[in-house]
């Protein structure tokens, strides 16, 4: 099976890799590029733990082929903080204890970032439906929703 | 060891505050390493071949074609693992579940495994393994499995606990009984008696992180295992015992864990990964798919429960009885037994009897799931309690308050209670604004109580003070929900220093003495006790060093607010020495300063909760919506209140999912129909409202700070609370969990048609 | 001499007695004498039994003393989540 | 296995027609990759159609709308004109999966996956949408309901690709709506679903109607009898009751992990009523 050569941009950096035609972008990120922040909770697009942003669209990286990233822009959790300064969502997730085990957290943060980019002032209901593609089994979502609400208000003020 | 664990009633500086957790930044930046985030040079990919049959004899397994495939480095079957047939029965069962020896007992049961250079080769290799099955009749329903005509899973099993030794084998492995008094007499005194039967379907813990490990066995017999687990010391013991290794030569490192809830208290694929690595002579990474997690890890029991409760007109319960049948999967368990113990634990009863039956079925081995067995029993009992209150004409909260257990009550499972929180949670619920809020059309309110024992157990903790005065705390209980923050608070409290000066880590099995698992809500309870003890031992050393520095007797040195102070007027001119100062001089005063602690944390205080919820039902479709939810629970002492709230909310959410939509669905062929998050429907964000919490603090007399475990009890009341709410909304008693829309609609229609 | 209460299923293995009298000063001695007097209990004791002393449950503490007049209750060892 | 990203629809059709093993079209991938993950399909050739010009566009013409085969459903929701004209179609498309899936999945993929429970299909059938099919024999336009022939099966021949979905321009006083029943609030496959498309006369009576049901038979079904019930009415109580009865009667459902026969029959009627009311309101009916 011939490998596919891919040139892409990940978190602002130019990246080149060779992948198999049936390899998912999630596997490429985790196994070839060492970016293990995106997690595989299901591999079928049902849990959102592998969420990334692909050309300004929120997607599950388990439902994208590595080959499809050619010429596109990929954003992952590893690119969310700037240096040692956390994104307001990251900060608010910490302050609100919006994570327990933390396995779903990278996916939630990416999804919440996309949500606030498209809707800077969401209602609770909009947050809940906007994040319905991300499963969390620890928190009951309460503190996650509050963290997103708080981050939204901070980001509006900024 | 002269550690006194009794509650002292002290006031706190750090404990009870809400700082950011030490592992937080790594978790929000994607840097935290979970089970599947670890790799080793030269590592192989392990994959497991699983039975497609619910019940089948394995006649023969031919692995020769797979072995010949280029890139395959090892293939194993049960023949490659020790034969424990004549050894410890429990260990035999654990190993048989990891790799079927004679029969495949359920859809998904492991029958062979491969290690290959990549995932694609491993997948191909699995297809080349030929298994000759003799398919046998199967049974998945707990009531069906108890019938004499049911297919037998194991003809060597004869029911234990019967008055007469049975002559025929059975799927019922054991009968257990609890209670006291005379229930016949009790029912004789009753003016009202409610008798009902209930069923609950099997559910899964649903942790988002699939089981994952990297095993590396060297030719010299030493080995490393990186794994997501709730108890790396227990995994070490089990793996070593199953594979005939020396425990101390197997170092197990617990990764960050992406949820467990009881499901990561058992070994599943870890012994397989070690066996593959041993055979291949290379590291092997084995990660389960989501499909494998559902089919072949350990869901909770499916149950069938009969309850009968009698009360006098004045609202006093006179007798209570329950028969509980719990599925165990293919191996003996004690799930009905726990259900039988917890069923009536909330109440003060003169006459009570519970009987449990453990039932084998062709489903995956039952594992613990958050307060295992208690939610189903509470569903049955609390539903019947609501019915009885209604028949008597009493408010359901008042009825429960009247019958609530209290200090001195003989519990339904035997011992007499110390100070407990069931009464206070009920009073708090009664006075909660939620109880008085108006309800709209098609809406119903329900409430219910729950109980869990809480565990203690073996615990070992090290506290090391660096020369700069910072403190590293090495604990052996895996952090599943923020315990490193709680334990750092405890260390800071005891030493009288800032939380920020303490860094807690979970140590591997070679760096610390044995610890029981993080289960039974014991993590913070046990490790905080050991941390307090370790800190006190360190303080003893700190005082000695100060005494040495001052050249005065150590008995004249006290420890206060992070400082050694020379006690008495004669030392008036001696300035207090801070921990930092003593640490800086430690190299000259006798070397490193540390405190260690090894103890059995006994005296875990039992835990009670009361939940209230409002549900709206669409009477045309049976669809439900959770409008409002309130949790009231006793924490003894909330060390980090935010994480205590998190436990309350998380348990409630899992209970809501169980009550409404989650269930294992088997086809007629005995295969699991919904092994994925698409059709195994755990609650999504838009399904839930905010979950309000109220923390009560009734100190546990057996812990220095009064701490009780808080992790599990919150999943006990929701099934019943929601069933009561739905029943109140639609006017029909719901008796089958989950109350999925088709079940609710069918109940409404049946009532309508009379 | 302490009075020990056995939970339902244990009683069956102790010849149907739900209460037994044992001369024992601590948990270790209690287990040893129980196993001697009621051999049916031995396998269960081997597997692990918890002892409630005045309502407090002890799982692994052999040295725990049994105070005179205390309520001693034997319980199965449980699994948790 | 090969992964190819052709630049023209003809090339794509040619690759598919010329393939010897299993060939698969990749647009959003939200069905294909799941099937690959589960081992249900191991394609020898994956043809990614997203680089083909025009396939990523929604075109508005004097006749109506053309939605390219590679347009993600999220983009449908961002098109104000389409949302205004065909709110039911857009809401159906926006119900497929999560926000993450929305960023990838397409209505053509939803149609060609040929699930009887596909969310966008009842709305498209009710809307009278057409599919433009390109293949070795050229281009043809067919009704969307002619595409799926059974679960996982379509009428498309080897080498044929759907290039776009066509929706008519809206006359005045028209409205459509789609409703589905799922146990949760999101992330589920429809247990039952109903799409309704109505036009009204000047008096507010239903002039024409199309109603389709999902997940109640081997394919999405167009319930022609339902249209007969609705036409001429103002959706009074008796009409709605008749509509529910007709729709329940039209179902040929199965018992499965998502619902029972009885449940699907009953709820099909309920959803048909509710969707009809929503479409009627959108058409300006009172």
C-alpha cells in the first residue's frame, strides 16, 4: 500500500508527513506527530474527544483521513495556549473545576472555542446544544457549562 | 504506630478551600498522559480476537496462518497462559475472562491475541486465526437463567447458601440473606402493604477512555506496565499471579485515568499484553476499541427485584422484605449480596429480610459500577416506599423522615449505626426551595434516598520535604477526580504551610508500599488519613531538627502554623524556625526530612443522600425531560468542596442516564446490539439541567478531620427519584429501568386502555 | 468472651447459628477460633471477612482488639466502584 | 488501497467505473470512516470528491437551489436564502450528528448511505428534491426518493455519482418542516421522523402537500394518502387526527434497538401532525 505524502499546517507550523490512505487524521496526530492531546474515545464520531478545528470548521479528527489534511489548516489543543499564557477557556475550566478525569477536556475546549468564535454570547441552551457532540462522564456538564459562560463573559470584555 | 484517627473537631485553614488542582494545566493543554498516550521504542500493536458467539465450546484454535503473516511477532491463546484449573478459583475466573480456556461465555469473550508491527497487520492476523466453535444454547436474561430449563453455563456450580445441598448444578451460584426481626409478625401489624416487582437493565460505566496499556517484559523476568487503572498495586498482584511472575519484578505505573467508576478495578487485557510482550520479546501496546469496551469489559448487573413493605396507618414501617436477583456474567460474583445489604439501609426497621441470588448469564463479567448494586435495590425499595406513602396518604418526605435510620439504629445489613446523615439530608430536602417550586402540566416531582458503605483499606503514603521547603507527597491511590488537590490540602493543613508548597503525585508500584485500589469511595478518605499520619511523622522529625539546632529537648518544641516554636519562657529569645529554614539546614542536621505512613484506614463512615428531581413527560411520545435536579449528601467534611460537588453532580448524571436511556440490548442471537456511544445513550450536555448540590457535614468520628467518602452515593438515588417523578407525571407506576420512551408510552397506553 | 453475630449466609455455614460466643481478644484470634469451631467458615475467612465492632467496619486489622461487651458483627467483604 | 482526489466529476466517475475492487466515494466521511473503522468495508479505492470544482457550492438560480455534493450540512445552515426558502430541509440537515459531524457530513452522503432513518431524506422527499446523477452514461436527474432502494442500497449504477441536489424555487404561501423522534436531545439516530411540505391557497387552505416518513420502513416513504387528507383543509382537529391515522397505517416498521413497532406506528402519527402544523405556520396559515 502506497503512502500518501501530505503537506499541511498544524497550529501555525508547516508540517509534512507520510500516511497510509486509510489512516485517520487522529492516528496521524497521535502516532506519527506525537500530538496526543486529541483522544480516541470511540473512533466513530460519537464522543468528540478527538475534536480539532480544520479550516475553521470543528470536526472529529477520527472522521477525517490523514490524507485529507493536504493544504489545510489544522488546530489542536496543543495550539490553544499562547506560550505559558492559557486561553480564557482553559483558565476558566481550571477555576470552575470543569474537569475531573480530564480525558474529554481537550475536545470540550476545542469545541467551546469554536462555539464562542461563532457565537460570542451564547445562552445556556446554546452552550448545551453546541457542546452536545462532546461526551463527559464525570461532571454532569454543570461545571463545564459554567466555565464556558464565564469564559464568554471574560472574552467579551477583553 | 501511635496514630490516632479519631475526629478532633479542629478548625481548618486549607481544608475546605477550593484551589486549582495540581494536574490541571497539563489536562487543559493536552499534555497529560493517559493510558494510550504512552509509547516505547520498538513497540508492537496488540489486538484481541473475540468470540462472536454468546456461548460456545472452543474445539480448536489454529493460529498457524496468522503466525506466518509477515510482521506478526506473537500469537497467543489460553494455551500460552498458565493453567490455573486446580488453583485458586477466583484467579482462574479472572484469567479465563482475559482469555477463554474451554468455552466462550459471551459475545466479545477473548479467545486469542496477536502482536504485530502495526495495526493493519494485527487486524489481518486476527482474520487468519481459525477458531472451531461448537455453538451452545445461551441465556442472557436474569430471570430466564434461573429457570431449571435454562442452558447451564457451568455444570460444576451448585448453589451455595441453601439449607439443603442441591443435587443439580445451577446458574445460581449463591443465595445470601440479611435482616433481623420477624417479618411475618411485622406484616401482621401492617395496615397497608405494598408489593411490587421491578427490573433494571444492564448498564456500563461509560468512561470515555478505553482500556489501554503498554507492557514490556524483559528476558530477565523484569517487566513494566503502563496502564490506566484504578489500582496499579492490585493490577500488579493480579498480573504477576496470573502469569507466574514475581510481583516486585513487575513495576506498574498508573497513567492519568480517563474515568473508571469501578470499571478499571479489574484486569481485562493487561495480562494479555504482558503475555504477548513476553512471547514477542518486545514492548506491546494494547488499546481496546469502544466496541470492545462495551462487549468485553465489566458492565453492571441486570436485575429483577421483588419488594414488599408494610406500614401502620401512622406511617411506621412494620416489615420490609426484598428478593434480589442480579446477573454476574459467566463467573460467580457478590452483586446480589451487596444489593441485599444496601436495599433497606436508609431505614429503621424492626423486621427486615432480604435475599439475594447471584445468577450466571452469557453476558460480560459484571464489574463494580459506582456504589455497585445499590442503585437497583434503591430503585425498587424507594419506588415501593413512595407507593406506600401514597396509600397511607402521607407526604413521601415525611414518611421517610418518620422511618429514617439514626445513630443507634440497627442497620438492615447488621451493625448498629454511629452518627449518620440520612435524617439531616431528608430534613434539608424537605426545606429545600426545590420542594416547593410549582410544577406545570405533564410534570412530576420525585425524590429518593440512597446509601453506600464507603471503604477504607490498606494505604501507604510518603511525604518528602525538599531542601527548599517544598513538599512532595507520593500517594498510592489513583486520582480519579481531583484527589491530588484534596490530599495536597490535607498535607498543607497538617504542616501549616501553603497549598502551593505541596505537590502530590501518584507513585508507581516500585516507589511506594502497597495500596488498595481507588474504589469504594476510599481514595480521599484513606489517603488523607495516611497523609495526615505521614505529615505528623514529618513534623516529629522537624521538631527534632529544630531541637537539635537550638540544642534543647525535643519535648520543648511544638509545631504551629508551619513553624517550630520553643515552648516556655526560658526560650523567649529563640525565634521560631520555619519549615523552610529547617529544611534548608537538613543536610547538616541529619539528612533528608520525610514522613512515611503505612496503615489500614478503618472506620469509613457510611454515606447517605437524598435527591429531588422534576421531570416533564410528553404523553404522546413518552419522551422525558429533566427540568431540575437537586442533590443533598453528607460529606463528613468536604476537603475540596468543588470536587465534592463534582462527585455529586457526576453521580447524579450517570444515574439519570441509567434511569432514562442506558441499557445493554441483546439480540436473539445473544450478541450485543449497541456496543457504541451512538446507541448506548449516555446523557449529552443538552439532556441535563444544572445539577444543584447541597453538602452536609456530619463528621465521621473515625477520621481526624471527619471525612467520609463521597464518590459513589450520588448514583444511588437517581433511578428511584426519576422513576418516582415520571410515575407522578404520568400517573402510572414505572417498574422497568431504563424508562425509555417506548416503555413510558407503552405504560401510558396500557393505563389508558385499562 | 464476646458474642459474634453472623450475617444470614454465614449462619448457614455455622450450623444455623446466627450468634456465637467466642473467647477472643482481637480479630486475629476471633478468626482462628471461628475457623476451628466452625470449619465451614474457614474458606470464607480465607477469602476475607469484614468485622464491624460497634458499627465501625474493619477489613484487614488483625490486631484490632474486641472490647468486652462490644457489638461484633461479621460481614462479607465488598467490592466498590 | 489508493486515495485519489480528482479535479473533475467526470474523472471521479471514470475512476469509480474503472475500479476493479471496492471503491468508495469520500465527501464528509462521517459514514464511510465509521464503516471502515468497524471493518464493514475495506475499500481498495477512495475517491475524495471535495476538490472537484462546484461541488462545494450552493447555487441559487431562477429555478431554485443546487446544493453541491460536497457541501457540509453546517454550510446549509449558514445560507440565509436556503434557510428562508426551505427551513424544513435545512433543519433536517442540521440535525445529523453533532456540530463536529455537521462540519463534514453532506446531504448527498446522507441520501446515498441509504439508511431509512437518514434525517435529511424525509425532508428532501417532502420537498420534491431531485438528484443530479453523473456517470459513464452522462448526466440524468431523478427524484431523491428514487435513490435509496433498501437499507444500504441505492439505484445508482457502478460509476455513478450524485453531483448535486436540486430544490425548486418557492411559490408564495409555502412552508416545510421536519421533526424526528430521538430518546435524547441530540446525537441519536431517528427512531421515527416526518417531513412535510405544504403550499396554501389565498384562503389558507392546503393547496398541495407532500409528507414523507423516515425509519418506519425499508426506505423513507412518501405517504401519498397523507397529501389527500391534507389538501383542502386548514389543519383542523379532525384532519390532523385523520392524518395521524393515515400515517400510522402507512408504516411498515420493525422492532429494533431503537424502538418497537407499536412505538414507531404511534409516534409517526404524532410527528406527522406536529410537522404539518409547523409547516402550515411557516406557510402563513393560521
